[in-house]
C-alpha cells in the first residue's frame, strides 16, 4: 500500500511538468528527489540509476550521446525509479539492452523485458504526454514526426513509436521486403 501511495505521489509531481513541451525532464527528476548528472560512460551504455551511500538515488546520462537520447534515458531511468526501485539495488545501467530483442541481454540484471518495456512507456508518457502531443498536432497540422520530435526534444524514432508509426528502420525493412 505504501509503495502505491509513493508511486502516485511521484506521478502527481511529474504530471506538473507535462503542461508544456519540451518537458524539463531533469527538473522533473529533481522534483521527486532524483539527482541527474552527465558523464562519460562506456560505449553502448546510455545511462544508469544508482543509489549513493546515503540511500539517495541519482541518474547518470552518457554525455557523449545526443541530447534527445540523454532526455529519453533520464526519463527511462525515472521509470525504473518509480516502478522498480526495489530491483535497483546498488544500480542498474541501461545499454542497448532496453532496446534489444535478444532476451539473453537480461541475464546480468534483475530487470526483465517487462520492466524495460514499462520504463520505456513511462519515458514516452513523460516526454510526449498524449494531451500535449494532441495539442502540438492541432497547432501544427502540417508537422511530420521529425518536426514534432524537435518540438518535444526526442528522437524521430521515439516520436514515430509514440504516434504508432513505423520507425525509419522498420519502414526500410518493410520496403526491402516488397
């Protein structure tokens, strides 16, 4: 019960940041007590969430990745904080595993595909709230996914997924199959 109350309280706080785009994801994280840092991380690691010696959580985003990827990573890690805090332990790092199809990538982490999918959905909901997306589409009816992505500070693929459209890679594979 206490966990559900904590999740709802954090979600209420985060919803306050969903009134304009692009959502200030760093400020949103800090509003619920999660510090955000940018640092060089090993190649292929987008970010991580860890607990410090005082039990406080912090997120590190890979400074070498594009801003859009950093923003999505921060939001994704916040999803782990909100929903999977008990699984984080001393830390969880996110590499391409959370975008992978191969289940074996989860063998070294307490998180499973379900947790990663949930964190991805949380990130999409935080960065591209449905109401704001509808508002942007109404204000810019001629905007394509790339332009909408720029408004929201996310990648074009993230926007395409949010809109239920195929990603550029999926589109290319479909065309290749024809």
